[in-house]
C-alpha cells in the first residue's frame, strides 16, 4: 500500500512540474506563434511570397515543397479587405486566419468553381452594409465574415514540378490585397 501511495504522490509532483513548465513557456510560445512571425514579415495589405526552395537554405521543412505559398495581412479598421488573384493554376487553396492564428474561413478552386480568387473579408458592421447594398465590383466575390479586425490570408498554389513554375509564378504575380471602401 505504501508503494501505491508513493507512486501516486510522485505522479502528482510530476504533473505539477509539467503544468508549471507549460505555464512558464506560454509567453515564449505566444511570441513565436505563426501570427507573430507574419507580423514581422508583412505590413498590412502587403503580399509576401514565402520562399521554400528545397535546394537552398531557404527551405522550410514545415512547408509542403509541392506548393508555392503567398500571404497577406489585413486590417479591417482601414475598410474591408479584398484578396484576389487570376490565372490558371492546377489547384489553389486559401485559408483566412484571425490575429491569434486560428482559421475561420477556407476555400479552394473546387468549391469556388473558378481558378480565380476573389475574396472579401468584412467585420460585422461592414458585412451588414454589404448585405444591404452590395457594390457591383464585389458582387461575385466570396464574403468571409469575421469578428477580428486583424488577421492574414494564406494562399497555397500547387506546383507539381518545375514545368509548372512559370504558371504558378504568373498566378502569384496577379495577387492583389487591398483595403476597399464599401460604404459609398
């Protein structure tokens, strides 16, 4: 019986140490989050193509080498955000993240029924205006509602081999990320 009590006591002490270690690591982990990293590499409404060249030191082991990735930060205090790209890639997928790095919207070319991306991100007030009278220039856009005024969009484009690189690069060069004034 005393061995059992000793094992339970040792387990409780170990769990307490583990929980304290996690609590003390939280500030470090939050500073090194993906959202914090993106804030250091991109200004609001600036498109950044992330390099992932497998043959160089720019290779990121966390990125899929068959995809080219671009991102854009947005800030809805300047107006709704519009993210668009056009061309004919083999496949694209898009994820929209809030400021904490949580995905709240995602789409791909299969559900969008187009190789073109046209996305508008709007907060509740902007969304209410869009629903009441949608401007013609965004009438065909996908609308992604959000509770957070800041975040980022991540676009991944499939590039199966080197022969697709010019097509993918052309597609990425058409990306537009901008604030739009929808309350006219």
